[in-house]
């Protein structure tokens, strides 16, 4: 598009300033080329609604929408993993192991009579802590965890089959 057409389009659409509008009106009254180009652009603008809008095929639209859905589905998976939570779980287990190790080292009888014998570890009886409620809670947690892992395994297995 040359500068003349751009000025005329701005004049037709009403996007020009007052000074530009007056200058174009003077050119339209005095220059035949401007008048012809103006008439051509007005005729084109009048025929625009009759041209109709082309629509893409249904297959193209479906593929584009599927790509958009897939892109939106991938984004939450990236943000779902939080390294802070993983670090906190790791820190909990490391602290638990250190506390148990400290408990064992404190309860060891280091005054063994001979170097051949290993020190005796005094552990309180476990039956004080294992009542039926604790055992049932532990088993319930294990069953739920097992079902979760079984579900993940079946999802991976059936996704590969398709």
C-alpha cells in the first residue's frame, strides 16, 4: 500500500486529523487521480460485506482446539511438583533417623566386661506402643498407599496399550 492509499483509507475510516482531512478534501477536488483512487477504495469498501468470511475446515478447527487443550493440560503438571515439600519430607526422615540413632547410642551400655562382647542395647518393650488402634491405623495407611501405587501402575500399563 502506498502513501496515497493509506491517507485515503485513513480519510474513509475517519482516523485522520482535521488538518489532514482538509488537505485530502482539497486534493480530491483538484486531482483526478485522487478522485479515481478514492472512488475505487469506496467501491471496495462497499463490496467488503458481500465477500463473506472464509471459515477453516472442521478438521483444522478440531486439531487446533485439541492442541490448545493439550497445552493447557500440560501446564498444571509443571507447577504441581513443589521442591520445598519434597525437601521437607526428606528433612523429616533424616531427622527421624538421626533421633533413632541418637536414642540407640545413648541407651548402649558402653561398659562391656571384655572387648569380645558387643555392648548390650536396652530397647524399651515395643508392646507398650503397639495397641490395636495403632496397628489398624498402620494397616489402613499401607492399604491406601498400596492402592495408590497399584492405580498408578495400571494407568501406566493401560496408557502404553492404547
